[in-house]
C-alpha cells in the first residue's frame, strides 16, 4: 500500500509548525523522476515547494502543508505521536489526518496517473508549505505572491484539508468564510467605586453597544454560506482591585463572514453602532482571511464524479469551518475546493486516519486528474 507507506514516512518527521523536517525533500524525491520541476522557496524560517509537470493549460494544483500542531501531553497518547502505529485498521500519529495522509495520497495519485497517462494534456502542480498551522505569513501566501509576480496562474486547485465527516468523500468544502477581527478599547474615567459621579465606567458605557452588536443581523448569507456572525472572544478591564472603576475596557471580537458582506461594509456598520452610542474608543482591525467560493462547475463536478466512481457516495458541498490556505490560492485560481479524509481526530490526542481510506483518497485524487485532464468532464 504505497500511500500508507509514504504517510508513515512523513509522520516520522516531527514537523511541528513551522518546521518541515525534510518532508518536502522526501516528496520532491518522488516527484522529480516523474518530470516535475522543483522550486524551493524559503521565506524566513519557512520552507515551501512549488513543483510543476508540464507548461500548458489547464493547470491542476494540489495544495497542502507538511507542518503539524503540537502533540499535547505525550503520556495521553496510546503510542508515540511520531512513531506511526497501526491499530484496528487505523494509522495513528500526529498529522495522520491533517494532513500527511492527504500529502501521501497526492503523490501516489500523481504517480498512478502519470504512469497511465504519460502524455496527458495540461499540467499538474503541487504547492506545499510548512507554515499553515502557525501564523501563516511565510507560507502559501508568499508562494502565491511569487507566482503572481510572474503571472503564473492555476485553473483548478484541490487543498487536501480533512473535510469528510463520517465517510471519506461525503463532504467537499467549496468555500470558506472570511475572518475579520477587531480590538476595541472603550475609554472611560477611572475613579473610586464609592464616587461613581466622579468617574465614567467604560463597561457600563459599552454595554448597550455590545448588546446591539450581538443582536445585529449583518446579512442573511446566501445559497452557499450561512449568515455572518459576530462574537466576542475576550474582554478585559480593571486593575484587580474591587473598589476601583476602570478607565478602559478592552474587547476582542471576530466576524466570520460570507460573500454576502464585504470587509468595508462590516467595518462601517460597526463604527456606526459605536458612534451612535457616543463612545470614546480606539478600534484596530485585522483581516486574517477573505471569504472565497467555488460554485458548481468543472472542478466541483470532477471531484464529485471521482468520489462517486470510487466510493458510490453522493458528496455534499459545505462552507463550514475555519479558514484554510484556500483563501490565498483563490487570488490566482478561479476554482478552489478542499477535500480530504475524515476530520474527527484532527488536532486531538491520538490523531488517526483509516488505512483503507488512504488508498480510497489516492484513487479519488487520481480519478479527478483523469476527469480534468483526460475526459475533461
């Protein structure tokens, strides 16, 4: 089972973000004999790989990451997280599902496809990084910028995120919500709690505005996305003393927003509510990801058909969950989807993936290449 063996080799490398620990070299060694041109792109302490076979269109890209999240308490793992272990048909190890299993399936699917179709039309590429689980500033986003500079674009991209719910193939992510955060500081006047008329409590001042922001209907979503949400993640105020009215309150909040709203619209509505309540405040914004969407079309149809052919499952489309590197790739690729194994154990202790599903995943990726570059459905 070549996909299993490669996945095991990748898991043995403790590539805690942003370390790669030789994963890209291992993958590159499998790709180069197939005719891939390898380009290593290192930014700061992050390793990235852009590998391409062919120069014509359409270009089908597989994208993913070699870095993994920390293991958590080692004594709560049933086996060493970097010693791949098979128990009851499951492969255990950090990164098994997110996403070294997908990376292995990328490689073996391409090997099978190129063997069967050495003179295929179009091109195949891989965009891999060791900076996805961390701050994600020197990974995929930087590679995309480099490709933009030389006007190198993709036609289709499959990100190997673990998207499946109960069976591999039951869910494709055809978009993701955007993430917009704000750090709000509402200003009052500090004073003695026994003399409130000589102070202005910023928590009291902010409360009506918070209530309005929490109740606000920002949009109604659309066919693919739920409505935009606004949530407070942290609130801090006070000196620690029980007899002091604080001078400021700091509120961290976040929008998870759909393509039904723009960043500028959300900012404007927020400021309008804060100004309506006549607050004195500072507000710093941080955009960590724009929403993207791939409606039904060539890529969704090709992956869906491949899943049906291999598993018999009619896949469902979803835009739920957090952000992914798809948000960067969408800047140079009109059709981006995410598809990978079951996500039930990702980032958890005793992360695992089904041994059988690794082979299934490889066959689906290979069939997708056939659908896009040979059958052109």
